[in-house]
C-alpha cells in the first residue's frame, strides 16, 4: 500500500514536470521566433527551478537577499519580472507539495492576508465593467498593482516554509546581506564623480533639481526616500541584533554606518519617521541610559542633516507653508506650489486635487494604482490614506485601515504570546516601532509604493510568527540600552 502511494505521488510529480517541460518548450519556440538571443531566458528559468527545489532553503534566502539590488533596473521591468517569477515559484512549490502530500505551512494571519489580497481583486474586475470612476483603459495599472500585492503574499508563504528548518535568528542575520549591494552603490554615489558612474546609478538620473540630485543618495532603490525607509527597517533590525548578541561592537558600527547613509538620503519625512521609531523604542522602558542613547542617535541624525546646504534648505522651506506660517492660507499655498518649488506646498495642492477627485466617485473610487491619473499634477498622492480613499473609495479605504490595524494586532498578540522568549518579544516590539513610523510616513509620502521596504517587512512579519523555541532556540538575552 505504501509503495503504491509513493508511486502515485511520483507519477503526479512526473506529470507536472512533463507539463512544465511542454510549456517551456512552447515558450522557447516562441522566443526564438521573436529573437534567437532570447533562448537563454527559458534555460535560465529551468536552472532557477532546479536550484529552487534542489536547495530550497538556500534558494529562498538567496532570492530574498537579491531583491534589494533590483530597483535600479525598473526601466527594464526587472523588479516586476522578479515578482512574477517569485510568485510562480511559490505556486509551483504549493502544487508539488499538494501532489506529494507534503504539509504547506501557513498561519492564521496568512489566511487573513490572502483574503485581503483577493478582495483587492474586486477593483480590478470592476474597472473594465464600468463600476468605478475610470474605464477599462487603466486595467493594466490595476493588474500590475494587484500582482505586486500578490507577490507580498507569496513572500510570506515562502518564508513560512522555512519554519522549523532554519532558526529565526539565522534568517534575520542572513537578511543583512541584502545591504551589501545598496551600500556599495551608495558609497559610489557619494564619493565618485558622476562622470565615473553609469547613468542609471548617478544621482542626477532622478528627475530632481540640481542641488537635490547632487546631494542625495538612493543606492539601488530608485529614489532617496525609498532607500531611506529600507535603511530604517535595517536600523531597527540592527537594534534588535545589538540586544541579542554578546558581541555588540560590530553591530554598533553597522548602526552608525546605516545612520550615516540614512541622513545622506536627505529625506525629511523619513527623518521624522526615525524620530517616531526611537520615541516608541525608549518610552516603554524610559530610563537614563535609554534616554541618552535615543537622544544621541537623533542628535547625530539632525546634526548631519542640517550640516548640508540641501538639508538647511529643506527645513527652511517649512516656513513658507501653512504648517509654520499662519499668514499663508491653503489656497495661497496651492497657487505658490506652481512656482516656488516648495515640495510641501506642492503636497498640499496634490491633496486638495485628490480630495476633490474622490468626491466624484466616493463609494468605490477609481481603481488600484490610478492615483497619478486623478489630478492635474499627474503624480502620486504622497499620502497613502488619501490614495486609498481615492483609489478604493470608502469601501477600499475601510479595508485598508482594517488591514493596517490587523498588522498592529498581530504584533501585539505575538508579543503577548512570547512572554517566555525575550528575543522574539523584542523582535516583535522592534517591528511594532517600525510600523508606527510607517503609519506616520504614510501621511506625507508614498510608503505603500516602497516595494522593497514592504518586501522585507512581510518577510520579517512572517518570521516573527514562528515558534522560536521549535528548534532549540536558546538566545534569550535582554541587554540593549536603546533597542528594547
């Protein structure tokens, strides 16, 4: 009986592999017909699949580490191809596991996540049916956004399959390898003349002013703000490592290095996010050491920020907005935004136009990823809550808030359940502090569009939900003066 079952399983896998081979053959023939040079793509895909199933743990970690180096090639659609490919590998893994009667590891939050992603598909379906504020012309935008959301779900799923095979500390430590290429590129952008850099790595390739492009770094992540939020997450992970390792000085050095690069992005909103992160970190255990550590980190960031001409210019521009100048009314800020180059006044104008656009389709909005088409400024909302309201209407905005609240609840619940494991509890608290900062950043920026940040966020959230005692975890230290 047992032999028959095994034969049946292998037969199913053989059928699946055969069908995959037929599909690859058809695709190969098509690509060769288009261009003989494209024949290498199916060969590469086969090699990745073989590696994925042959060395599963190493392949998953390798693919996760690789993601931080891809945004530079957005014009070539490499990040999109990576997301589709990773999702395909995850689905293939699920299919093989089901055919071979192997367990697929998920948790309750994954099911909630999957339900939310499925619900977002409603806006993709309604768009060509005329149920939203725009027509089917924008269907591709909706499909692209939904695919991006689905890829996060698949990242969570793949990481869950490592549960019980690798220690949580091992996975988290491996993530720091994803810093290598972005920091190397950042160093090149800071210390090498633009003439020595490839055009896609030079700061000036971003559509910004001369002063801004000459003073901001973005690593491999496409935009300084995107790079800054990525660094903020790893600053948090570094804080956790400092509190959970007997040898702290390498991690303290890394923390200083990340703070230096963070400030070099000249991202004012992200600096406010860092302030919130540190505040959340030190308030629960407020003592002299934590207070000094928090103020030292924030003081270093502020000093470095105002030490440059661009940093002083960014702070000075706040005085020409309704925020710090009561003599400037909202309507005047909107008019000034066309000529003064003040990004804060520009944001006020964009929010006003976005709000007015939402009023024309209040219930279901205009569809996923349509915010940049809704105003005369033709740009992103720079406020994720307003974006959710305009793109999803009242219904979509409500589901978005529920989804955010569910993540907070998940982390608080994990902290409560991990009372006997201080390492896991501190890790969940670190993530909660980061998420609090993200919620603030969403007020004035497009954090929801920071795909790389959220890629590693979902990876970290999946690891946080593991049973950290499952494979003999014994690291339960509580030593950090700042990072608890």
